[in-house]
C-alpha cells in the first residue's frame, strides 16, 4: 500500500507539472511552423505533408510522447493557404490530449520577394486525466477516481507571419478553451519566432533563429542556428543535401539537429534534446524524428514572368 501511495503521488506531481506545459514541444518545428502558427499555412507555396514523432526522457516508463501530422497547400486563385493538423500528446502516464484543427491563411503581397499572411485555425481539444493509470497493478481503486477528469473544448488559434529576407511570426493559441477546468492548463499560449537564411559560402548557408514562448504564466527563450551543406543556388533557389544545427533553451536545455533531403520532395530530420539543470529527468534525453513530403503545386500555377519565378518562397 505504501509503495502504491508513493507511486501515486509521484505521478500526480508529474502530471500536474507536465499539464502546465500547454502545447507539446516540437524541437524541429522550424520546418513546420503550421503546427503552432496558422498564418504559416500554405507559405511554402507547395502542398506539404509532415509526420512528427517525439519520445521524451527515453528509459522512463510512462514518459511523455508526442505524435503529429499536418498537411497544407496554397490556393493561387484565393491567395490563401488551407491545412489540417492532428496532434496526440501523452503528458506523463496519467494525462493525455488530442487536438484536431483546420487552418486558413490569407496572403498580402508586399513586394516581389515579401508578403504578410494572417491565419486562423479552429478545431477541438480533447483532454483526459486517469489517475488509475499511475497504479502499480491494473486494479481499479474507487478511492482514487475523484482525480479523474476529461473534457472536450472548442479550440481556436490566431497568427500573423512576415516572410522576406527574414521570417517573423506571432501566434496566440487555445482561444476559447474552457478555463474553469481545474485539472488542466487553461491559459492561452503565445509563440513568437524570427529567423533568416544567410549565405556563407559556395556550399553552405546558415539560418540563425530565436523563439519566445509564454505558456501558463511561464516564459522561455530559445536561440539556435541551422547549417545547410552542399547547396546549389540558382535564381535564389536552394537545394540542400543535408543540415546540422543546435538549439539552446534558457531553461537549461539544448538540442542537436540533423537532417537530409532524400529526394527533391522527401526529407527526414532527427533531433536529440538534453537537460543539465535541476531537472534530472531531462538528462535521460529526448529523441525526435520527422518526415516531410512536398508534393507538386496542386493549386498553384508557376508564374510565367522569369523575374517572379526566380523567387523561391520556401525559404
């Protein structure tokens, strides 16, 4: 009984601290901002599919894990992007969430090489808390059922993004989610980011970045850089073979990233996160992988003007 109580309180504490995280972290979100900002929908001007899988604190049973899928495309006649995303998050052993959203963005062309997009997304957010999953055995203890909870709420996000020589984005997430449920995090999340692609040589370019998140009365700053190799630049178009990079978070965590373009339309990336502060759990390491497939431009015709064609908005 004592062992069960110790394990119970350990997982309750873990569930409370993790549910306060709000959105799940995706380290390689730089390749797929649509997961966090609806204004990024269709901004690659291609039709794209993404798969993400993240396993946190490898080696600990019941550690957090995240899976995400997204698809988006640009529609030329509407000057708009449309998309859908699905995210499943196991927040420890007792708390989980499932989020489905459809997104829309409208693009305002500023110059030949820059534009601003406004985006909104809407869907549902389902969250569940099952205390009995923290028990050592599979028996059901009715005295612990008071801690169980579940809810389904409407979920809306709003964002804006600028793309030109630099990329700047801002999003406010989870508008409309029930804020009276005591077992779940119920405040809006704010995501802001900026990055720029810089040429550093004939075979390499670098993309420094900075991000800020505010979730449930706590904030975090992240800085990093990605180095792209074996590039071929033609009329401002980049064709990278592989990339390496790193991210540093000011909550005493860092991440190493690597990836490869398998073909012109298929690429794969991997990242490893590690914490070195007071949070000993982070020292177990976190593994993440993504797979991206860029389809032909289903709803976008290639411009006939050579000068306009020279600008690749994917970067």
